[in-house]
């Protein structure tokens, strides 16, 4: 990964003077297998916060091992004068790194070849110039003895390798015979995963690490999930048409050996369910690992420290004989990053939607709770879940909802850039081929407008994005439609299907002013 992109989670930190600057360097091992050496330079003399801001660390070495780094240590390992590094990875590999240039030719074969070539060229030159050089010669008996020793060593190594192969085949056959009679309940390899929200891209990263190379990864979900892309091992995605029970059915088949795989996906807020991930390592017999991932209704909300001021918000007020712990448990079923238990008698929360940008504020204590948000869908989701859970526990809760009309223009303004981008793709993809024809005929394209030059420069990306446009556009349209339905449902109108069809037509034509005016119109 390049230094300008967002880096993966740090797994291991270590300090050692690798570059021989007299100061300790910072060694970083990351989850995606990136190994980095950062030198403090002049900042090491007085490593204060202000000094490090003026002279930031510099990246002196970087490489990617393609699997998570688990351990790191340093010391004098090969016996030279350099401080060297030892790294262990998730699959059990132990790798050594040294700044010594001699490590580039550890067997000395390159040096020997260079010496032989130099000797040969020197002999040819001597012959051409009529001079001769003394060369140490071996007797016939010495040459025969040397050849016999080499043959003996070679045959001994071959015999040892054949013995190891036979032992391996014997163990494989024994295991396969046992697997034919019984089902393997304990796998021979370990698989771990990490499922976390990437707030910058408003999506989840599902990272799978295996001690053995991966063969395939299959996904099944009972909620709608938008698959974005994947990283790590090269793979081919195959999707099957789902059904109402399993809307997501997808399989990634690996095209090369690799033990780490990452999938980027986006959930639909308002829906809760489970994603089942089946991981199949390339082992014998075939044993799949099942990973279950819980999707919460407000899964794309992340914690924030303070809310933006002067934002119009709708309000949800609840009163009843519930405790702080009751409300805390109900909220933990909606959002992530809540502590396991309430820490105060009166709790406050602040969340922001990583995708849309709307805000959720809450304050709850024994017997009362108030939640505010500029997203009517967030208010509706909280109301439905708390009502359902309170009814299941036979707790009577009084609910009041104050829907502010001022929140809808702000909501449409926040989602407008995403909708405008998807609709502009249709126009841009129509211009790609004509612009390529112009470029082919004219050669130079400096006379084109900057906007057209930008389309031509990113033509491949535009066409790739356009292939995914139908599902991305439907994803955004559903968010707007859900907001409209929740607005009127919270005001007592249970069915607005006759108006939803008109809103769908406006979304397909897409005019921001007309959609905003449609939200303001009375339903009757």
C-alpha cells in the first residue's frame, strides 16, 4: 500500500536502530501484512510533540507480506555487524530482514560466477597478448575424489528427500482413510476474522486470515448487502439470484495462493439480520469454517464526541417503568460501540451516520429517554425496536414523536451529491467512446474542455462504475423512499404506496428541487 492511502490496523510495534543513525527507528507490522521502518531523523534528538510535528518521521523501508504480522523482534542474528529483524506471520512463517548487502547473495553463487567470469576473461586476454598465468592444477586422483564426494552428497540428499516424501504420503493416506470413515470435527488449520466499520468510505471491511491458503469464501445474508470490492488474494466473484429469505448469495473463488482476503461491503440501515461467511481453506479433507456476523439496524452509525450546532431535529420521547439498564440493552441492539453496562445514572450518546451524515443524539435515565435526529428513519427504527422489546418484556412505555418538516431539506441536501454522481455517470459513459475516437484521430486532446479531458482520463473507471450503477442507484433510491414512508407513518398514515410511485418517477428523472417540493406536499 502506498504511503498516501489509509493504512491498515497496527498489530505489532517495535523499536531498534536498523539504519544505524544512532537513534531508535520505529518498526510497524500491520494487519494487511505491511512491514514499515520509520526513522525519526532529527526529531529523535528531542522527541516532543511539537518537534515531531515540525520534523515528522520518514518511511525508509516498506514491503507487504500478504498476511497479518503477528510478532517482531530484532538483534544480531547472522553474526554480522548489523541490527537485524525477525518477523512471524499468521500462517506461521518466520522471516528475517537485514540491511546487510551481503544477504542478497547468501550462498556466494553470484560472487563465484563473477569470479569465474573474471578468471575466464583474464585467461583469454593473456592468451591474446601471448602471456601466461600460473594456475593451480589438480591431479586426476584429486579430481576423481572431489567428483565422488559431490556425487555421494547429492545421492544422500536425494535419498533424504525421498524418505520425507514417503513419510508425508503415508501420513496423508492414513488421514484420508480415517476421514473416509469419520467426519472431521476439528480442523487442521486456524481461521480468524475482523469485521469493522470504515467510516471514511461508509462501509464494512471483512478481513479473513487463514493459516493455510484459501480456496473459496462464500457469503449468505438474510438482509440486503451491497458488495463493493475485495482486496488481498486475487479472486473471481460469482453471484446467485437470491430470494426474500436469502437476498445475498455470493462466492469468491481464489485464483492464486493466498491466506488473507478482505471484502468491502455496505449494509442497509433499518434492517437487522445475519451475514454467514463460509471459509474453505485448501486442505484435505475439505472443512469449512463458519463465521456469523450480526448486522444491527443502525450499523453505519459511528460514535462522535460532539454534534454539529443549529441542526433541525425530530424528537422521540419515551417514559415508563424501565431502568437505565433496560434502555441501554435496547440501544445496544441498534448501534455499535456502546459499553457493556451503563456507567452513569443518566447516559448520553452521540452518533453520526457514516454514509448519509445525519446525527443521532440521546439522553436516557431511569423512567425517561429522549432521542433527537435529523433522519426520520433513525427515529422510526429506534421507536420500532424499543416498542417491540418493551412489549416482549411486558413493560408499558409511553411514546411521543415530534416530526420536524425542517429536517427533510437537510436530509435531501446530504444525500444529493451521491445521487447526482450516480446519475451523472449515465451522461459521462455516453461520452467515453466519442472522446476516444477524437483522441485516436487528433492525437492531442488539449483543445478539449477540462471536463471532457477528465472524462477521457478516467474512462476505464467511469465504465467500471457504470456496470455497478443500477444496484448503487437502487440502494440510494431506497433510502429516500424509506425516509418518505417513515415520515407519514409516524404521522399516522400506514400506507403511502400511491404516492411512492410518483416519488420513484421523480427519482429516476432526478431533479433536486422537485423532490424537495414533493416531500413538502400534503399526502391527501
